[in-house]
């Protein structure tokens, strides 16, 4: 209940989930590594490790209705990258050759 002259916002329930997984692409191509089916307005923090492969790994963050990626990260072989991205609902990994690594994300969204 709001008892001041300032305007108040309704209470929001914020949920946080963590997902970690190993990933592998057997050949050049693109793989969807994360898709959100709960809410389009999410924020995520995490990392991508690129353990084996020969070409760069491209990590793209997409939002439904937006043609181009809203954020792109390029990771060299043997490298890793951390990220904090807002307002996305799909993450893809793209390589030019066989590759594997690890992906971890903590997402936060309101119910």
C-alpha cells in the first residue's frame, strides 16, 4: 500500500533462473542455444566458452520482430566471453567449422 504523495508502482515478482550446458556443432553452421518461451522482456548475464574449434564463434542475441541481432559477440578458439544483455528471447551460436564449448546464463524476468 502506498501512503505517500509520490506515485507508487505495483509490486513485481522477479524470477531468476540459471541454465548451464555443454554445446557442440559437428560442422559449420548455426545452433540455437537458448530460447525464452515465458516473457519477451528478459535480462541475462552469463558466459560462453569456446573450448575446441578452428574458426571464430559468433554469439547472436535476437528479439522476435527484430531482423538483425540486437547484440553480437565474437569469441576466438580457446577463448571465452561474458555478457549482460537485455530485451532478447533467443541466442544462437554460429561457427565456420566443428566446435564445442560451454554456455551458462542467468536470466531475470518479472512475472
